[in-house]
C-alpha cells in the first residue's frame, strides 16, 4: 500500500513537472522556442529493448587532488540496475578524467555481464575520439586505445555524447565519489542521492 502510494505521488509530481514545461513552452515568444526544443532533447531517453544504457561522468576536486567517477546502469524500462562510485587519488586534466571514467565503465559493464551496451557521457571530445579511426596521439590516446579494446568484447556497443542535463545521475554520483573513502557498488537498490532523478525520468518516459 505504501509503495503504491509513493509511486502514485512520484508519478503525479513528474507529470506536473511535464505540464509546467509544456505550458511554459507554449507561452514562450517565438524567438525563445528553439531554446526550449534544445533543452527538451537533452533529457534522458530509454535505450532500445535488449540494450543496457549507462551514464558516466567524472568530477575533480583540485584542492584535495582527487577524481571521482560515477557510473549508472538502466534497462529499456528506465529501471535502475546497478551503479558505482570510484574515487582516485591524483589530479589530471578533465579530458583525462573523462576518459578514465569511460574506461572504468567498460570494465564495470563486463563485470555485470552486459551484452548490448549504450554508454552516454557529456565529454564530447572523448566520444569523438572513440569513433575516430587510426592511432590517437593525444594525451589520452593510450586510454582511448584501452577503451576500444574493452568495447570490442561486447557483442554490440554504442558510445554517444549527451549534454549535462541528460547526464544528471552520473554527475551526481561522480560528485559523491569525491567524498568517498572506498569505491562503492550498488546492485538493484538505487543510491538515495539519485533515486528521485531516476524515478522522475522513468515516469516521464513511460
């Protein structure tokens, strides 16, 4: 009874948020409607049936000299499957941190037995590097090479760019990882810090 009540309340909140969005969009001046369209397109979307979608992100704490990585897995229904926070001592350029986050996700996906994987991150440079042919001679070239090797273990895979607005769950976990002492893994039970976001996104796209 309580669980059903929570689900109904969450659905109501999600739909109310959608209604507010639709109203504001409809009443925007013409020159601002494109901005609303762009914002709409960067929300989280579900993968195709049979695929697992993973959002990844990295965060830096320059003062403490640490990096945090957030990884979140969901299925085609938007249901939470697993997540991981990783904290690493050392401070690199943000592009290196994002490449490391992607590397850790390919390892995590293999550990979880994922077959068809869609990886979404908000580091456009890294996403483009994954799809480039030939040797990558940049500062993250060796990492990109390792990521590609890991990706080729999956029967089918995709790596795509998403704007920050569509990557909120991974961003939240990456920030949380900066405060962790040890790596943390969640299976089935969603971390409390991203539970509301996951539920709202799931309800909006049912």
